[in-house]
């Protein structure tokens, strides 16, 4: 299996090349090397978020399977930064349980995006349905500068 699609994504840009993403790029994060993250986070910290721009809004979609809306925070900071964060707790273990495989990740995640000038910061809406968080940031209509023709004399 090639590592290229996993590290750089498929048709979407990676945060490594995205000037609006404020996440730190860690090329070893997805490979699962121990010790590359703090003890509080895990691979869940690498939550995937799509950002598309429509004529009316910027739309963010995050896959957060198994999380309730109470376990997720959506915040807007003064300098036009959208932050999406949350935490999935480790499943409670019973001493009689025998685990054969543990692949579902847990831990904290936090993603930050600097929004463009045309974002209406006071009208942000968020909804969660079937484990998918959707954050909609409406856009202001950018006024085109008035152009006044000046007659040339002489």
C-alpha cells in the first residue's frame, strides 16, 4: 500500500498546503508511531474535516461517529478563527472482558481554521446529524468598488 494517498489525501488539499488551516503538520501522526503525540491525544486527534465554499457560505463537515453534540464544541475567536474540538472517552473496561482488537480511537481533538474576510462571524450555525457535524458560516457579499470615469481634457 502506498503512503502517498494517506498522507496527502485524495482530491482535497491537505492542511499542510492550506493557508487557512492552523493545524500543525505532523507527517508521522497518521502512521501511528508511539510518542509522537501527547498522552492525552490519540489518532482521534486527526479528525477529518471538509471545507467547501458555496456562493452563499463556507461549509465545514466533520465525521464524528459515536459522539453526541454535547461532547463537541464549536467556537469563534475574535481574529476570525473557527475552532472545532471535542473528546471521545475510552470505553470502560470490565476485568472479565477479553479484548481481541482495539481499532476505534479515543482522545481529544481540536481543529482550527482562519476564516476569510467575507465570513459573517455573527451568523455561524452548527448542527449534528448521524455523527456528522456541519458548521455553516454565511458569506458577506463583497462590494465591488465604484468606478467613476474621468474625462480627459485637452
